[in-house]
């Protein structure tokens, strides 16, 4: 009689947890996934409101990695990828109260009005700036001032950080929040020399695309969540069954004398319990201190409760096309802190993908709050709407009230990889080493983008499979 398949408990049904659970089932493990919310997907949430398709969280999937495309094909999305429109290459920034096109290359950097001539000359000095000592954990702001000058920080990096992390470049660690940037200096001694080397590099994986592409799906990024969920739960005689339990909370987790994890949880249908060979924790960092973990594990993971998540509110607005003076011929606009705007930025959503707004209308998504102005994210709906409309009227020439609007509030939005983050990551490593069979992953450890969360699930699955002695879980390779 064949032995029973190994059993795995997955905590958290965001993209990381879903992808890890799906791959472990493919590798022959019996998977139980607990999700406290009434849906899977975590921060990925797509709303359909009339003829508007609105993303409440990430708006695009940005990647070049072959592993991501393999996963998309494996869950049935390979033929449903919609690349962002060519206009998405254009980005806008704000200086002196005017929206200006961001430079697309070295030549346009020399002519852009976003930088003064002294600032441009300062950028040209970058290859001659000495690299920092290898053990330096420098803030992004200090790194950019040293290599590119304060004006480049104010008008390029500050708005970019506001748009990506909703964060503060004075606090973020360049080594951990922007490892590619840090690696350019560490490996090449210069960002410019490193950038040129990157252009002519061979991809790390022979099937990786040399250039990142930004894309979505016909129904928005919610299609990704639905596909991952369906792939996990679909009947498959060749794989052990998977159990997806929504609105379910862990109430106890212990390790017995046989080194198995004993878990108990509550759900809408009652209480349940079972033993597992491994546990994957894919919940946000701020949720970990609330889990009923063994005392030694809870103590080891205490630093996760100190990871800062600033609040952020997304406000999506629909207008008649004639209400907006700006051509909206790009990805969007980001606002520098020095410009004293209410918003962090605005995405031109209906310019990126088809079907996001009714005919004759446009859809804009704005963001307020973050580390820059956390109080803005907590304003009531009327005050927040007024603040956003003020910026849109001033900088995009928007007239009148929107035909449609939807708020999505995130009291804790994006984990901040601050200076000293190496200590937090080391604590996670020590916790796993001291508790075999317990694995951690997600946006606070593996990168904050949607693509990085998908890849994090793959890494979790491979590490767990190795612990269980199972074959490495991989999706069939697909040529992009």
C-alpha cells in the first residue's frame, strides 16, 4: 500500500500563498490553505462597476522572468495576456507646477527641463564617484545624493519612490529596497557603466526576456487570482486533493514529538484540526504577531511586527473624455514631494489597456497617503475626493465632477525595506532554521511587486518540496 502524500498547511491566500500551494499540489503534496478573508488574492482586487474595470491594488504585472510566463500558461492565462499600450512607455513628472515628459534615454536626459544644467552636469560626473564600502547600508536618498546629486533625488527618485513604495527615500535602504541599483554600483563602480553593461548582458535564464514588459488580462488582474485559485482547487486524479478554506483563522499551531505540525482552525462551518508535515506562512508581516504560534517561534518572529506599512488610499475616477485637457498619452504622472501636491501620482488606466472605461470616457487612478502624508489616506471620502480633484484640475486640466468614482483603502499598504532591514531578514532566517518545516515568504521578504510575489510562491514551494523529499515543483516551460 502506497504511503499517504505529505501534507502542507498554507497560511494566506494572496498570490504568494496561492502559487506556492498550487505548485506543491503539482509536486504531490496534499495542501490545505487557510485564508481569513472571504476571497483569495490579498491586495489584488479587481472591481467591475458598469463599464468600468477598476484595480483596487496593483494595476499591472511587470516582469521579464520565464518562470512567470510558464506559470501563466500553466493556469490557462498564456493566451489572455494583454501588453500595455505602446504609449505606456511615456511617463510624466512634475516640476515647477508643470507636467513634463520624463526622459526616455541619455539624449533626452540632457535636454529635459526636469533638471537644471548644473544638475545635468552633476549627473555626468557619476562615473567618477567612488563606490561606497561593501558593508554600507545606505538610505536611497543618501545613495542618490552621493552619486547623482540632490536635484535628481528631488525630481526623479522621490516621485518614483512615492509611486512604487508609497515610501520615503530618506528611510528606505538602497541595498534592500532597490537591490538592482545597489548592485550596479557594487559590481561596476558606477550606475552609468553598470547600466550600459546591463543593456548588453545575457539574461540570467536563457528564456528570460531581455526587457521587462507590463501587462494585464481582459478582466484585469483579478483574472490571475481566479486562475491560480481554480488551478489549486480543480479536480485532478493525478494530484492529491487541495482544500481551500475561506473565512478561516488559525487558532493553534504546535509541533509534536514526531516533528509534525498540529494545527487547529475555525471556519464558518465549525472547528477543525489536522497534522501537517510542513507549514508555509504567506500572510503579511503585520499579521504574523497575531498568529497563535509556538512561543519560541513567535519570539523569533517578533521583528515582523516592527515592519512599517504606511496607509494608502486608491481613488479611481471616471470622466468624459472632454473633461480632461491632458492627452493622457502615457502610463501616468508622479508628483515630487517638493511640489507640495495632495496626491502621490495618477495612472492613466484607460490609456494602458482596452475596456477599462465606457466609450467616450477615461479612467484615472490616483493615490494619496503613504509615508509622505499618511493623514491624507485617512480623510473621509468627501475631503479626499476634493483633494484629488484639486490636483487633477491643476495639473491635468480636469473640469467638473467625475461620472464615476471608487475608493479602495489600505490601512497598511506596502512594507518598507528601511535602513537596517538586514537584521529583520536575518531574524527570519534564524526562525526558519530553528523550526524545520516552517517556511516564510511574501512581499516583506521577497520584493513588493506582483511579479515578485508570484516568484516568491515558487521559491516557497521549492524549499518546502526539498524539505519533504518531493520532486522540484515546476511548470512546463513555454517559449515566450
